[in-house]
C-alpha cells in the first residue's frame, strides 16, 4: 500500500512538472492540427454601415442592387461583405444574360468561337460553362481568369474558354449575394429579413466537346462567411466542417442584431499546391432544392447542365442558405 502511494505520488509529481513545462499528455500533435483545421471565426453583429458601394444595379424584372460594404468585428478586424471581389476586372462571356440582351434559346444559338481564349498556361483549349447563384470568380492554377458579369440579379450563366495543360486545378469563389450587408439577409417579396440561398453548377469540356469535369461531390468546398446566426453557438466547428445547420432558415421579423462569422480567405487558395485536404467535400443539391425551374439562364442549357452522360450537380458547402462566401476546388487530371 505504501509502495503504491509512493508510485502515485511520483506520477503526480511528474505530471505537475510536465504541466509546468507546458506539456500536455493529451495528444499534442492532434490538438494542434485540430485547432488549425477548426479555425475560430471572427464574429460581427448587425448590419454593415460603412463604405457602402454600389457594384451593380439591375432595374429590369426582379430588380436588385448589388452593394458591398465593410463591417468591423469586436477585435477591430474589418471585413468586406458579402465578399471582396474582382468585379471590375475581366467579365466572363455570356451564355445567357438578360441584362446584356443576350438570351439564346439553347446551346445551338451560342457561337463558341466568338468567345476569347484566356491563357492559363498550356496548349489544350477548354470551355467552362457556369451558372452560379449568385456570383462567381473562376480561377485556373491560381490565376483569376474571369468573373461573373452579374453579382445578384438577373440570374445569368457564363462561358469561360481557356488554355491549360492537364492536370490543372480549378478554383471557384462562389458568393450568395445579400441586401442586408453583413447579415446575410435579403429584402424579398415584402420580407425585410429573408434568407437567400446559393448553389453553383459548372461543366468543363475539351476542344472535342467531351465533358472532362463536372461539379459533384468530389470537389472541395469551404465557407468563409456564414450568416445570419441568431447566436454564435449556432455555428459548430468540427473536423474542418463549419456547421451552421442549427441556424434557422426562415424569414425573421427583425434580424438586425444577428451575428455573422468570418474567416480570412487564404492568399493562395486557388493554387494547385494549396492544401485543401482538411476542407470538407462539397455537398450536392437538386435542381428543385436550388430552384432553377424559372431561370432560363439554366433551363435553356439542360443539354449542358443536366446531360444524361455527365450530369453536373449543384454544389456548395454544407449549408446552402447560411454559407455566403464559399471557395470550391477541383483538380482535373484525366
Ligand atoms: Ca450571376
Ligand atoms: Ca442567392
Ligand atoms: Ca444537373
Ligand atoms: Ca445566404
């Protein structure tokens, strides 16, 4: 008995010394990597009121103004909402765009050769078809090639032609636009605090017209701006997943004091060597769930987006409603 107590005392002393030395007997390696994976967000509360800038104004059917603004978190960090964009740079060519008057009835009415080919470093020519709710920026091998011509409405679709060599890495920044800047709400059909949803579909073909990549669950997807949250605890961080499924998706009478979670966008997120191994795989959503049946920018091109042989899926991070700035990655190697 005496001997046993001595051993216990020795172990206790060792543990105390170890604790004083700052060493934890839990798996130090594991807890360190977990904290890197589950990066704590910076929270803001309430609507953005600073640096409100009009990006785009649509006055046709379903008129919307797409603004950006900045909002500060309690630690003083300033965030651009819904996202820092490159909207003023090169616009993707239209597949369908009511605002520019280009409204083909189908793929046959689109002259592919009229679309300029952007050099992404390589010899093979590829064509990407993209429909995003609401805005996207398209990167190949870390280079921004083109941006969506319309940030919010009207719902449009785009073509990007580029030269590259396989394998190449596609990076798409997707933004679900908002009108209550910094809160993730829209003003929609009389609802002052309506929660809009997102979704993105893309098809990449080679010069022979064969589909070589589609959006599906093999893509990686991570959110960097999640709102609205009634309380911070509605967001749960676990194994790289920024899970906001506990948050309500319905309209709110007054959401003006809701929270938003922000994470800094990694500088080189679209580069081939960027490590996305801890990002979750993309979630897929049906056309019905996203609600594209009334959007000719999509429905006029179902031969591309809903192809029988290569049926592209709407993808996003796990939460189609609350995740408003999502980075998507895929390396095409076949
Ligand atoms: Ca758009
Ligand atoms: Ca939307
Ligand atoms: Ca489809
Ligand atoms: Ca949203």
